[in-house]
């Protein structure tokens, strides 16, 4: 275990950040599940409403460094493509 004050503080911060990141990732996974279920259930109105909120969440996570920006783009692209394909 660390013994310097700065190392102890860094450890406390890392624990807080890890928990915050876990909560964000959990929120993202749940949002993706909801949208995918709406798309599969032909609920396009619900999927389009959820898409706007999910894209906002994805962008926040990418800006904070929780997920990579390429991963964020990939999530957004695949969701919008699936919705567009179902709508057509």
C-alpha cells in the first residue's frame, strides 16, 4: 500500500473515478439494450426518441475519456444505421 500522502490521495481519486466510470458504462449498456430491443420490436418511435438521449450519453463518455472516440462513433453509426434500415 502507498505511504505518501499524495499516493494515498491518488488512490482515493482512482477509486472514485473507477466507480463513476462503471456507472457511466452501465448506463450506456442499459441504454443500448433498450434501443436495440425497441428496434427489434418494431417500436421505431421509441427507438428514435431513445437514440437522441443515447447519442448524448455516448458523446459525454467519449469527451470524458471513458470510451474511445472511435468506439463512440461506431456505436452511433451502428444505431442510426439499424434504425434507418428498419424505417425503410
